[in-house]
């Protein structure tokens, strides 16, 4: 499979697109002057402990406090002196244990308001929620992940070869000197003993540097700034399977090229500088795919389509045959549509970065073998996803329940904003209910107004509807209440809303004052 990364840099943002066989499957966006904070390590201050939630809020120096659940505490991690001790080699002995506490005391007995704590961000702020943090800190390299609070060696599940898994596990166990744990990443497959040793040494030195920096710095402060979006791609996913990484900005290209020479020297030649006249995404014909990310409806190659809805609680995906009528019988038509839908759903989840609970409503299939094959196809397509997923079998109602790890806002949420007209519902009042609403509001205002004229302000589109359908009614109301009704437009008012404003009637006010003078 052909695999390419496109890095499009502009003044406003940096976009990284992942192409597989020339199809856009993933898109990452980083606004200019803004860095993702997932992976960053902070020396924070416990600002609040909430026993009812078994959680604490940590001041990390950002706009929102980080959320730390009791399950993300480790043995003695709240004792900043233990982790920040300069004698890092004795850390395992000083903390009195390893890993998370299974029978840990309540969080209010582990943390106190105002104390220092070292935490790592695991989830970006989403909506009104602040970032999620953990005290179970890990440090990622290219081949390994170091775990200061663990004492085991793990191997990525994506390394399928049993002999290679055994070789890597044995190699790391033989090289590690302390009690820290390691996980061998997928990129570590085939790594030599020298490469593993060098990375273990680098991660250990990095940990000591973080400890010293945190020890000297006042809280709250940043103790470790993880790699930016483009550089993390070099570290995490630039492998032999990647054909090219193409960058359209020269200074970034030079920095990335130099970084690749250090961490993946054999692959640095695959990093290219784009010099074409057309915009990078246009040259690779994917700009239209980017624009369609926010669309509800996604068409399948055979004429069927998906409808993707994102709510607060979950994401629903509905599969429809659409224009596809098949060739043989209904069951085969449905089966073929569901197979195509399974592949496209996996792609859309990656592309839109949708996470949390996902419910897929496949078209009902009578044959059990067809049901099993559709789920297998979905799992196969999801195997390329870097985010962790779990998929259940098709239920009797034809629904598939699955989860996908959510780390940040979905791409749709980041690329779009709430519509000022429909307030995000996607719906506005139909013509008849809208006109009834206008009449009701006008009558209420006319009844309570004095001698003032009434100004009705609405959207230009709505004004046209009112004038075409309700002009006789406006004339009748004006005559009935002896008030002038003035129509005015304002672009920013939603289609199904109006504003009413009272305007003093200066002519009548003068006549009243004149009558008062005559009486005197």
C-alpha cells in the first residue's frame, strides 16, 4: 500500500494529511502559535480535591485546571519530593512500591489542596471540560516508551511475529539497569541492540532532566514540552512503509530533515520539499475531501450512503442503500452495501477524528455469515487506526456498538462553528409556525405599548416571507391598534426570529403637551 504524508503550512495553521493509495484517511490541524498539550508534563498545584468524584483539579498554569482521577494516581506520586529527588536511581526504593494502587485510600487522603504534583496531559480540553491528566507519567521515544512507575516490559500488539516479540522483550530486559518499565513500540520492530541501548540511555537522561527542571521550578510550570505535531510524526510513524513526507515550507523542511537524520537516518531521504505552483492539497486533489469533512452525508462508491450525526453522548452512523439497487436479490444488495460501508466508516472515523461511543446502524441482514463478515471487514479496516478501538458483534437490532479513544475535539468541531441562525440544531422554523410566532409577538407588544410605533426587525429572507404572506395582517393590526408597524432588516438575526422595538410617536407627544397648556 502506498502511504504518504503531506504537510501544508500557512500563516494561520499547519495541516498534515495522511494518504493511503492516494485517498485521504487522516487529517491533523495545528493553529499557528498554538501547540497541542497532550504528552506535556507539568509541575502543578492541587487546587481542589473532590471526594464525591474521587478526583482533583490541578492548576497547571493554563486557562483551565486539569482533571486528575484517583485511578490515575500511582504509589507515592503525590509526594513530589520522592519523584523530584535528584537521586533518580533510588526513586523505585523511595516510593515503596510500583504501579497503580489497587486498594488505594480515598483521594482526599492522598492529595491535599495546595501541594505540588507532577502530572502529564493525556487528553486535550474538549468543550467546557479542561484537560485530563495522569500522575502515571510515561516518556515516548521512537522505539520505546519509558514508564518510571512500572516494572515490566511490554511489546506492541501490532508486532505480530512471536520470535520478534520474544527477541525484543529479552533484549530490553537484558539492557535495562533500574526498575523502570518499557514498552517496545511498533516502530521498534527490527531495531538493533545498539539502537535500543541508545534510546534507553536517552530516555533515562531525559527523565533525569525533567526531574531536575521540575525540582528547581516553582509551580505551576511546564517541566517537559512534548514534540510538536510534525516532529511527532517523524518519531512515531515514519517507517519503511511510508513512501514520502512532503512539506511545502522550506524552513520547516530543513528542521524536519535534520531531526529525521538524528532519529531515523535511513528514512531522511523520503522527506521532500514541495516546489509546485498549485497549493499542496490542490495538487494532490484532496482539498475537496477536506471541505466535505463536516458534511452529514457520505456517499459510497456503489451509490449507497452514510449519515453521520455527532451528539453529546455518542456518534451515530446510519447506513442506507441510496441509489444502489443491486443485481441479484435484496439480501445481496444489502450485504454489498454494508461491506462498503464498513470500510468507509473506519476511514471517516479516522478522518474526522471521532471518538467516544459510536453506534452503527447497518442495514438488516438475514444471513448470519453476512453479519459476521461485515464486522470482520470493519475490524480489518480499523486495524490501521492509531487510536484504540473496540468493536462488538451486530446485535439483533442490526446495531454495532464500538468505542474509539478520544484525545481531542473531533475535526468537525475544530473546523466549524455554531450557526448563528439555528444555534447548532441544523433546523429553523418552517414558514407557517414562523408567521404564527410573528403574529403572536406583535399582538402582545401592541397590547402593552402606549402610543409608540412598533419596529419589527428580522432577517432579509424572513422579511420577504412576511411581506408576501402577512402584509394584509400587518395592515389589519396597524388599523386595529392604531399603531404604525415599521419593517426593518438585519443580517445577523436568525431566520426564525424577530426583534420588536418601540419608537416614541413624537407627533402625538407634542399634541398632548399642547392640550395640557390649553387646559391651564
